[in-house]
């Protein structure tokens, strides 16, 4: 009996193409960490807005942190949805 060829890996389909293999194996943990990071980044946006001045630099920094937070929470929620058992 011949051993399987270690060079050829099975092709990945669907969401497995979008998510790295190590992250796909631990999808709930990674999704939870993304959501926590998004909440932290949203908090940084609020802190930047409250302690900053009234110039464009302050609003740009706030928008940066809030956008990163929203994207992280959205992607973390998507990962948690993918990890949900059917």
C-alpha cells in the first residue's frame, strides 16, 4: 500500500479559502479576540475624541480607531457565525 503524497494538500473550499488554516481550527477564540479588540479600539476612538482638540487631526484619529473597531467587531461576528454548530 502506498503512502499518501505529503506534497499535495486537499483543496480548500468556501470560507476555508478566506481564513488561514490555523485560525480556522480555533475560530471561536479568534472571533472572540477580534470582538474584544474591536471594543478596545472603539474605546480608544472615544478617548481620542474626548481628550483631543478641535482640529482635523483629532477627528481623523478618532475615525481611524472607530473604523478599525467596527471592522474588527464585524469580522469577529462573522467568524463566530461561521463557527456556530449546525
